[in-house]
């Protein structure tokens, strides 16, 4: 059996979990077994609809105190549910990164952190993962009987099957958490950067935080997340969680639009897995053009209003 | 208060990444080595600040690696810390590395263990969580702020789409990232002092490699940029819509 951790936040199943479920279902298909989910805490969503992503069964423990996330408490419950699992899948997000290493120790299962593709079973169990912050891939062979994989967001296509999952309540009492969540502060109404299909990003070329309207306007029109380069976060023009690059977040959206970013090697490392890269920069020598699919050599202050108007017209048509 | 900070040696952020031996080995020729930035800028500097606030704090550094790690360990000691421990083994497997750190930590009886949120070479984000499980301790990952409130830690961590404030009792394992502290440059007094600080080399405990590297690949090269005139940015929107089909 392949077990996938279904991550929830604020009463809703995270979008990245649909991708992880599809990935788990595909591994189950190629290894001739079934895929099941595990969902901890309470959600408003219909859990059985996870069958649409290929899961035959979802184990739930709908205890409100599990909405208080403690990786240690979660690990113990998931380990019990994973007793008959050959592979356990997580999204490679902040929750997955907190639980998967603990589970690896508990289950004596080798961990692939940040998988970029399905396992290759032709010679053992080998998975391609990103290394050197996106500058390369490593093919890692897992030597243990059980395997744990955390899947990079936006690296596997969601597959819908129209199926319905059987929902089974786990008969367990969670341990008292040692980590108490005092408060959460979610940025409402914005697309989380790690999960976004489209990202619009700005650099020092925008000259100051007061000019970010062109970035956020285009992002809103496209349903995109906003990001920035490291210098911009360092001088506090933008919040540091928007920083993408080698020492920030590594992302892989379908479309990455970089405005006024020169494309230093550290920045490229965090974005070069994007499927389509668009660069707008007035310096024709900017290294970013070498990594781009489309580009405009021009002044962002003149080009961006025209792009925004054209997208607006397109969306209205 | 006794703190252990885990320090890894990684290629510099500007290092050119290439592979040798039929793409099975990372090519180290010409590579500059640094302390993993998350370990140095955030985990180590925040630990040093805690020691500055309470000088009775004992601050130890640990590195799992060969003798070639010693220059970066000395650099870390030049920033701060009382002594360093190097576990003399070379492995790329997280479980093995975590087993070495857990063995030392068990002996040392630390109240706090800090790691960086990940290393910039293997990007595993695994060591903190593994060490916590081996020692049966709570673990808070992706910390952007850390303060002590009596016997408790108050930690702000990054979560998807926002932040969360947690409270936990010690001992505790924390992985650190941007926000925890500001990067420091070692001063002359620190560099001179680091020469005489203790750097203890211990042999590795027996531990399995749960994983091994079969080979590396470089990402496929881009076929070349399609440039659109700045006079006609509308053409870019048309290409993205009709050719790339991204919106």
C-alpha cells in the first residue's frame, strides 16, 4: 500500500495534497497496489472526494486538538497507519518537511526529500530529486524496505479519476502536544507562493516599494502569487517570505515573470525549474535572458502598463 | 543553558555545479567551501545572541565530516561558541548524519539543538527532525524568530501562506531560517580566539546509510530566449496565451 499524508490548513485540504495524492496513486499503479490517504484534524471539505485523485481509502482522525500541529504527535499516528505501507508520500512543504524526517527514523525508512519525478524501479528504487537548490538533480537509491518521499510542489500533474474514497476513522487517542500553537497569521486572499501556477516577481530594477503596484496588479489579473529577489527582501521593500532563490524559497510554477531582476546565479537556482520564464529587463546583458523563454529588453515602467492593459483586454474578451 | 548548533560544509552559493566520473561525483575542483548559510547566519548567530544575553550559556558546535571541514569549523568558532566537535566520517545520507549528531547530543545533555532549515547542497531539511525523533524531543521547523520565556521557548515559524507562533518547553530541536538573526562577520579578536578553542574529533558510531546517490543530472539547457520588442509588449501577452498557453 502507498500512504499519502493529506495536509490541511484552516479547515481545508491543501491543493498540494491533490498533487501528492495523484503521485501516490501513480506509484501504487506501477507497483501493483492501492493508494490510501491519512488526514488528521477537522476539515469542512468532503473527505471522500479524495477518491477523485486515485485514493481508495482515507484514514481520518477528526480530533480538534490535531488542528494544533505538533510534528511529534502527528508522526506517531502516521507511523501506526503506515504499518502496512511500502511507500509514504508527503508534499515537500513546511508540514511535510517537519514530519517526514521523524517518520523516517520511526519506520526505519529511507527518505527522499524533494522528489521531482516518479520512482524508477528498473534497478532498485531510485528517485530523482532536486539538489544544489535547483541547479542540479540527484538520483537517490533507497536501501530500506520502506520508503518515504516528499514531493516538490508543481512537479507532478494532478490526475482526476472521478472515484470516491472510503473514509475510515482511526481508533487512536493522540498524545498531548509538547508544542502549543499560540496563534497563526495567514495572509488572506493571496495565492501561497509554493503552490502558485503563476508567479510575478520584482527586483531592484523597480527602484522602490512604492512601484510594486505593477507587480501586484498583474498578479491579481493572472491569479498569481508575488515574489521578489533577495536584495529586495533584504532592504525590506517586500516581506522575506516572498524571497525566491538559493537562500529563499525554490519554486517551480508554470509561468515565472521576472521584472527588473538581473538573474544572479543564486536567484536562478530558486526559479529555474519554472516551465516558462519571462524576463523584462532594460539591460540586454542581464544574465537572466540566457535562462528565459521569452523576454523584453525594455524599461519596466513603460512596458508593464501595456502588458497589464493587454492581459486585462484578454481576460475581458 | 546548553546549546548545540549543527554546522554543515557546503559549496559557495556562486559555485559552478558540475559532475565527474560519469556523473556520479560532484566535481570539487575550484569550489570554495563555506558554512551552510542557514546554519551560519541564522542558527549560529541566534545561539551566539542567546549566549550574549546569558553568559553562563554553554555553546557547542558540531560538524559531521572529514578533516577538510576544519577551516569552516574554525570560522564558526571565530563568530562565537565555546568549543566544537567534529564527528570524523563522510556520508551524504541524512539518517547516518543525524545518528552521529544524536549520539553526541545524548552525551551532552543539551537544552537546545539548532540546525539550519536545510543545506544548500542536498536540500534535505531532514537533520533536525531526525535528531528530534532519535532523542524523543519536540521539533519546530522553519523558525523565523526564537525567544526564551523562562523554561519555555516562544518560536515563530513559517507555515504555508503565513506564520505561526508556537510555545514549547525545553529541551527542543529547532531548524532556523531568515529572520532569526542577522549575518555577522568574524572580527580579529574572534579569529585569534578561535585558534585556541577546543576542536574535538570523535569517531563515528555505527549507523546505516538509508539512501545512496546513484548519479546526478544537470537540468536541460533552455533552447534560447524569444525576444519581443519593447514597442509591442502586447505581442508577449499574445505569445504567452497562444503559444506557451500559460494563461
